[in-house]
């Protein structure tokens, strides 16, 4: 019986630690612009002196804590930042319409703030076509690469184009056309990534962080 009480107490203590780490990670994400949830979690655990792996929160718990932090501490500024980025996403998606753009990430999900880029997936079997299109229209880009998980077995190294317009940062992941059929896995929860076509983004409220449907 005593062992059962000890296990229960230990479980409650770990749950409390998970909550504290999630809240601290959310603060770091919100205040310092950290977008890698794993990095934010490790920094938060280090700051709090938490070394028990079982006391570390899942990424989904951190995202819930981020939404809570924004409601409490950024009730004015975060909706304003989200509104500006959703408007920027609509304009960029119209501009890039030939590449079947899909909005992904914090701007779609409602957690975008002043640190957030507008993240789009764009599609072409000619992976240089998007860069040429932008260059021909006077848009200067920085090219990087990103490894994404297509499914549980497959990964893809793909170009990423970064640029700024109207005081907003844009992040374009260039994918082959057949990637339109199935969204890659979300780095936060490992499920097919939430993404939205222009028609769906046009229907989004300007700054309401409510749920959005999955749109492949």
C-alpha cells in the first residue's frame, strides 16, 4: 500500500514538473522567438534543473502552454501580429498561385506572433522554378535547405526560400507536385501537417486562433 502511495505521489510530482517545463518553454518561444520546440524544451528543463526525461512535456503540451501564455500575456499584441501575417499570407498565396501554395505553421494554427514567419509550402517538379519566378519579379531570396518527413519511412531534403516583404518574413518550402496529395509529417506532433489552400485561408478569421481544418 505504501509503495502504491509513493508511486502515485511520484507520478503527480512528474506531472507538475512537466507542466512547469511546458510553461517555461512556452515563455521562451513567445519572448525569444525560438521555433524549435525541442530546443525550447531542453532550455526550459535546463533553466529549471529538470533532468528526468519522463518529466519532459510532449510538443503538443508545449503548444497548449504557448496558447495559454499568449492569452494571458499577449492578449493585444499577439492577435495583431497574427492578423498582419494572415493578411500577408493571403497576398503571397495569390502572388504564388501557379505553385499551388499551402499555408502551414503558426500563422495557420493561430499561434503566430511578432517573431513568426509566414510559412508556405509551394509545389513544382522544377525545384528551381519558384526561385526564378521570384527573381524575375525583383524578389531577393536566401536559399537554405530543410529535411522533412514525408511519412514514417521517407525523408526529403528540399530547398527553402526566405525573403521579406512589407515588414514580414516569408519561408517557402519547395516540394515536388506529388507532395500535394499527402501532407508531410508535422514536426510538432508527428501527424500529417495541417495546411490550407488559398480558399481556406481566405475563410480564416483575421486573428481568431480557433481551430482550422486539415486541408491536404
